[in-house]
């Protein structure tokens, strides 16, 4: 973060976190707190792991990122952020509210208000969406012009790592999860990590893709 009087550490490069940090620095300076004290405090900050985590595995990277489900703005910004990052990518997306399996809402308007068009990018090799709304997601991805061979929509979140490909050096894997799915996302991160290590050590076996909705 750049201000006229000093440079402050950037906690996270997502646009909303940059706005948050800029607003906080402005408030603290208006309160008379010294810029050196603010800069030192920000140098010790990091985004909580349940909202964002980054793990390097061999030549690859696994990122978990929160995108609040049923919120078209939050999901759109998450998709835009990932699209603009460099590198080749594969995505797992879990946007269903965890309580939907018990009592699913009939309101799916937010799915069609979300900018899935950001995911129609040649650097995004695979998109796997899981959850009870999989049919709505499939329809929305097709509306966004994403070729059907580049995505899979399945019911069981635990099977999503089986839909990805491994053994490609430098691949970036993203697990985009709803607010109540952090624990599930971390479990998927561990599964992806195991498959990356197996593939890069030469001991990996081809993954069988589970049946997807067609």
C-alpha cells in the first residue's frame, strides 16, 4: 500500500482486502498513530486461514479461498481475482450452504447473477463444482460459454479431487469454498497434496473421474 508519507506492507492483494487496508490506514493516521507503528503492525498481519491459505507442494500450489455462497458479488469477485492471477489453474468450487442438504432453498437466482464468465479463460483447465445445486451450476457454466469438456458437476464434494489432473509442473489448484465449508476445503487440500506428491514422484496412478451430471 502506497501513501505519500510511507509504504505499508500489503497483507493481501485481493481488491477488497486492499480497500480494507487502505481504509484502516487512513483511520489510524487520522487518529494520530505514527506511520512507523502502523507499518510495523501491518507487517505482522495475515488473512485468517479459514478465508485464505496457500500451500506449495513440489512445483505446484494449492490455494483455499472463501467465497460466501448465495452472494453473487462475493463469488464474482473471487472468480475475477483467480482469473487475473498468473499461471495454469484447476478449480474446485463448493458454493452450496452446508445446511442446503437438510433443507435446500428454492432460490437459485444468485447463481445466475454471479459472473461465471470470469471462469471462461484458457488458463483455467478444469472446473469441478460440487453440491446439491449441481444442475443449476452446469446450466450456468454452459451459459457462460465454458466448453463442457472443461468442467464437471458432481454431488459429493469428497470426490472432487478425483476429477482433477496431476503431474503437470507448475499447476495451481484452487479450492473455492462457502463460509461453512472450510473444514471440508482443508480436507480436499490434503487429498490434492497427496496426489501431487504421488504424481511428481512417479508413483501416481490415473484418477477415475466420478460420474458427473450430463
